[in-house]
């Protein structure tokens, strides 16, 4: 038996940013330390997500350095009229005035707005954790002072990035916390936790529509009253890992049943999810043999266009990149890179399948500090699915979607096949396209 120097082994693990999937340990593939953030900006952040609530206003309370990113987001969205900030100064960290400064600052902000917002999302920062600031007491006072506005406490706290409840999870829970209890409508269903609406051509939407259900989705709500109608639904359906916290909160607070059906790219799993919905609602579920054949034909057509060009997928494009890789590999595509640091629990079977049948597929970190030197230059043969994959491979042929792009079920597979063919035929200047912040956010278009 050979002795291995522990420190040397740890050093190699920390420096590792690429490995074959056969050697990957699920669910965390790489050491999480100092990070590099690639300049692919199409993913959403907490500012974009909160803007989905009609008539709401955001107030960020932190130091100037922390404000830079969120202020730029609001400015680039053309939504500064719905965004305000309170700058914290050093003296307020120790002179006991923090709570008073926040209350006075919010009062001044509200007084200057042309009308009172329906809701205010308050974003304190990590420093308020350290201070033990009485933020719940602040919200209670604000509610007393401004009865026509609802105040919702959120957090912008990077110190808890790896905690059980991240800022993104909390935001997706809090944006539904204003929905009030209503008389239940037995034909109303919510899609919860997604920043982008699902396409009305997908089988989930069609199944609900054909059985007389009205589907509410926050991204399609135009007014605050329409947003409140989500309180009448009998079932909340989630499809992304970040939705779990919101689903649990709504079930506990409003008594709405929940069903999680992750956005899979596997035929059998898609059909099982649709059957789960049908069973939950006691409605018939059709057979989807014809849709499967249509998917096979669409993928074959795309393969004839893509041919043997390598494909790279990143986790910001779809919530289940390993499921998508499995689908494409089984249909003859050459997927040889997946850019992903951590896999969700939904991906366990897909990672295991790829390790067994496609062991040489490479997993690349997206955020490891050493990835800064891994940007490929010059002409690239890669077809990328996702902005970060396009950035790292240096390709001008890519499918530009984030957070699934609303694609799901068999219709989503057919649409993705079309996008793959289009990516081959149409070149895009990645360095220009991926600078567009919050891709798919209507306020950013």
C-alpha cells in the first residue's frame, strides 16, 4: 500500500476544475473556494425576480459597495422607478441608530414616490445579521405607519450562500408571501417558483387546459389583483429545485396542496410526471406515444444538421443538464462537456447513468477560480447550450436560453431540437449577446 501525503491530496482536490464524469462524486463535483464569475449575464438575480410582483417596490439597505450590482440591474431593466436604496455608514454599525435610520429612510422613499406601492420588498444585508438588527420590529412599525402597503422582509446576504436557505430560495418564497387566503376555485392551478412561464404548447399546460383548469403563473400576472387570484388555487406545481421552499410555505399558510415535478428530459419521467398531475386532480391522462415519436423525429432531424460537432451544456440553461445530456447522447449527439459545479438531487439517476454508459463525458466547473484561464479563443466547433458554455468554449453557435426558457415535456424537447438546428445555421457574437442581463425578463427586453 502506498502512503499518500494528505496535504498534497487536498491541494490537488482544491485545484481540480475538470474531471471525467466516471470520477465525479455526486452531488458536489469541485472544491468550493475562491470563485471566478464568468461574464455571462443572462441569468436572473433577486432584483429581476422581485420585479415579477405587479406594483411592488424594492428597497435595498446596505453599504455602497454592495449596492453597485443591484442598482445596475434595476437601471439596465429600466426599472429604477421601482427600486430604492438606503446607504449604511460606518457609524451606524455601533451608535445604535440603525433601526431609526432604516425607518426614516423608508419613510422618505415612500413620501417621494408618485403613489404608494402595493408592496415593499426590504433587502437588508449580511451586516444586519452581525448587528442583531431588529428587522421584524422594523417591519411591524412600518406596517403600523403605512397601512396601505405590505412590507416583506427579504435578505441580500452572501455570507449565507451555502446555507440551507439561500437568498434565491428565500426570495422565491417571499414573493408569494403576499398572496392572501381566498375561497378555493376547484379549477385553478398555480405554477410556482419559476421566473419564466412554461410554454402553453407543453403537455402539462395542455393537460390542465383540456380539463378546464385555469393556470396562474407569476410571470404572466399583469396586475396585483391577478397576482392575488393565485390564492384561490387548489394545487401548486413546482418544477425547479428552488421552488421547494415556496411550495412548503404556501401549503402551510394557505392550505394549498403541492406537487413537485422536476423539468426532466427523459421520456419515461416526463410521462410519469404528467400521470402524477392527472392522479392528483382525478382526471384522465392520455398516452403520449405519438409525442415520443415526434420527439424522435425532431431529434433525428437536428442530428442531421449538428452531425458530429461536439456539444457543451451548462447548468444555467436548464435545471437538469445531466438529464438533457442523457437524452442527447442516447439519440446520437456528441455531448462531451457539462459545465456544472453541483447537481441537484433530481439528477442522481442521470449522473449514475452517464457514469455507467458515457464515462468519458467531462464535467467542468463554472465558478472555480482556475476557470479564468480556461476560456477558449479562436474558431470553435462546439454547439453550446447555455451562455456560460458558449463563453467558455468560445463558440458563436449556441442555444441562448436560461432557466429552461419555459421549455418542458415533449414539446420542450421538440423546441430544443429546433434551437439546436438554428444554432448551427446562425452565428451569434457571444461576447455581445451574453452581456444582456436577465435574459427572458420582459423588463429587460
